[in-house]
């Protein structure tokens, strides 16, 4: 038969061990959560870097497209000017022919 003091001490020891185990479990959960967060952060940083590269490429392509669009605009302006000159000459000729017929 154990003494009441020993029983009380063993009870307190069991309680302390239970609290220690619970604290250890919580600590492990926190560490797993931290590891998960660190993994997610690393993935997000990788995604950010990849997206930055893709954005740079897209911006370069936009610049090229703008350059081509400006060149097309200049060529269209020249073509429209040339067509306007041709139309003006064609419109003047019928008037000249009418004067010559008269």
C-alpha cells in the first residue's frame, strides 16, 4: 500500500506529464504549420518570379506590336495621301477634257 503523499506525488507527476505531452503536440502542430507556411511562401515567390518574367516578355511584345502599328500607320498615311493625289488628278482630267471639247 502506497502512502497518500506518494499517491498525490504520482498524480501530480502524471498531470505534469500530460501537460508536457499536450504542449509538445501543440509545438509540433505549430512547427508543421510554420513549415506549411514557409512552403507556401516559397511557392508564391516562385510564382511571382515566373509571372514577372512573363510580364517582362509580354511588355516587350507590346512594345514590338506598338512599333509595328506605328509603321503600319505611317504606311497607311502615305498610301492615303497617294490615293488622294491620284483621285485629285482623275477629277481634274474630266474638267480639262470638257474644256478641250468646248
